[in-house]
């Protein structure tokens, strides 16, 4: 049973890590993530610049 719903708002060029990480963490925590955007369509997610020698976990 879900603890409740949590809204995640996305738009054009939404950051992949900043969207998917909380999405899956909310599910793990027992919440139901609801993704919303300005209009109903597919949105392209992006991974913005990562500094040389860094990983997305640093």
C-alpha cells in the first residue's frame, strides 16, 4: 500500500539523474511518484556536462 503520492515535475531537457533518482527512491520508500509536465507528450531527458575525471556519483 502506498504512503501517498508525490509529484515530480519535468519539462524539456529535464536532467536524467535529477528525475530518475528521486522517482525510484520514492518507490523504494513506499510512495507513488506521479510525473507531470506542461503537456502530454514524450520529453527528452539529458545528462548535462560531467567534468573530466568525474562520474555522476561525485
